[in-house]
C-alpha cells in the first residue's frame, strides 16, 4: 500500500495496525478496477471475504471508523452507478482463494484460470465523514 494512503488513514484516526481498513480496501478494490467493472455492471455479485468487520461495514453501508466509512461510501456510490447488487458472505481465511496471492501462493488460482488485474485504490480520500 502506498505510504501516503497509510498516512491518510492514520491522520483520520491513529491506529496500531491497518489490517481492518486494508481488508476493506481489498473488498472494495475490484469494483473500481477498469478491467473488472464492466463485467460486474448490472449484475448480482456474490463476494466472499474473510474479515467480519470489513464485511459488516459494507453490509450496513457505513462504519463509525472514519477511514472505513469513506471506503464504504465510495463503494456504495460506485455500486449504485453501475447498478451492481452486492452480497457479501463470510468465508474463513483458510478457505478464501483470494488470500493465496497475498501469501505469495499463485499456483492454484492460476490453475483455476485467474487473471491478474492491477489493484485500483478507490477514490475515498475526498470523502468527508462530517
């Protein structure tokens, strides 16, 4: 993650770790990827994710945490503009195929036909929580 993004998150609310907000970014990022957004527009999407706090914020449509609230707001606006209906379902980390590349494990996802796409950071930095 670029240092300026981590700095921005920490300025919103000082934190010891960035795990939850980075999980939120990971959940939202595909819907902002130019390579993926056209495939999802106008469709129902079942999204499996392994962070209960990040999942909950997306499902509720908001968060008390200012950094996560901005990401959620950007995502929900994007979903509405694309007419994409999102359902987020919890999956244990060990069963989450999307976690494999974050651990440097690519063989299984490649064998299943996965196509790498650039990570796109959602435009959350202009959102105000006030």
